[in-house]
C-alpha cells in the first residue's frame, strides 16, 4: 500500500492482513505524519530590566530539507534588521538576526539590544510551510520587569488537510508460503 500524497489526516494505525485460505496473519503499522514547525527554545517566561538584551532562538524542525528563509515578526509585522551603518557604531545595531542552515534544521537567533517599552509585543518565528511559534514580551518601565510567555499559534498552511511535506510510504506485508 502506498499513500500519495500523504495528508495529516492519514496519521494513525493501519492493519495488514494476509491469508492462505486457512490462516490469517496480520500486523499493525502506525503512521506518524510529521508537521514542519518552528520551535522557540528556552524558558517560557523571562523577567527583564529595560535596557537589557533579549535573544530568542528558533529552530525549524521536522522538515525534509533545511528551510531557506526564517522570518521574524513583531505583532504580525515583519521585522527587518537595519542595514549595516555607513559609519561604525560602538554599540552595534539594536536588532540582529543570525540564521544558520544545517543538514536538516535551520536555526535563527533574534537579538534585541537595550529593550524598552516600545519592544513589548508578540514575537513570531515563521518559515514557509511550517507552523510558527511565538513569545510575548512585556517591558514595564514602572517596575522594571518583563515577562515572556508562549502563545499558541497555528499556521494557515497547516490547518485542515494540507499536503504533508513528507511522503511516507506504508509498507504492506507479504507472506511467502
């Protein structure tokens, strides 16, 4: 048996039965359909003082190949690191993104230097064909604390019965007698 193209709803247990007219032999196979997704690592709540730096590490996992582009958004608006300054700045840019493609996974590091009240919001790591992951940053100048918490988010590309990235064949069993 082959399932092409694999759908997320195809996940589950399958039974293969073979009979020789007298005996029935069977085996069960469990199919897991991998869903590519962004995964932000680390603790889910941080307390920060305004002026400190924040780094958020995101890895796009369960993809067949490493993704080419990882995007960062703040409150659903794309974040774009500024171009390098024409004159050197001793402090460097306030926003940096470093992305590294491995053999399978892609990792992206978003760094905000000297966070302030304007940096409060929802930060989302997104890659094409993968479910995004988000954290929420609150910076409070009054008591100088910040909190980050995970927000569940679903990617529109992964809702419903969209085609899976992986084509996973389900192997049928054969009985040689």
